[in-house]
């Protein structure tokens, strides 16, 4: 009889801990035990502090150059070349969250100065 009660007890405790109605921990306390951690390629990352950009984990506050003198945030924006040659033109476009953003389909954020 005891052998049957141990698995039932373990399953019940696990179910209670993983239920969405459990609120004994604050929301900002970190990752929950029963939710899958976000992955970037093979690496786990914290979406509150980092993002995944082309299978690379980046800090949210990292910036890069788009063209000769235009700064963009790779976690939130795309650097899109619009034309090449001596009159190169770059646009910074917003990434669409939850989707694999590409330059042709992203909304324009701003035009980089020449």
C-alpha cells in the first residue's frame, strides 16, 4: 500500500508546483521550474537581459554601426542596405517580435545619414 502512495504523492506535488495558478513566487523571481528556458541555437539565455540574433546571444543594450555613422540596436532593429555604390543608403528597420524579421518585410524606423 505504501509503494502505491509514494508515486501518487510525488505526482500530486509536481502537478501543484507546475500549475499556472501557483503564485507563491513573484513574477520577477527568475525562470520557473516548469517552463522551458529560451534557447538560441544550443545556448540558453535570459530574455530579460539578452536576445538571440542569428544564433548569437547578445545583451539587450548592445549597439552596432549601420553604414558609416548610424547606430542601431541588433536586438530590436535591422540594418538594411537600400542601395550600393558611391551613393550607399542604409535604413534601420524595426524587428517584428516573435517572427524571423527580414529587411523587405520590416517597418522602417529611420533613414541613416549619408
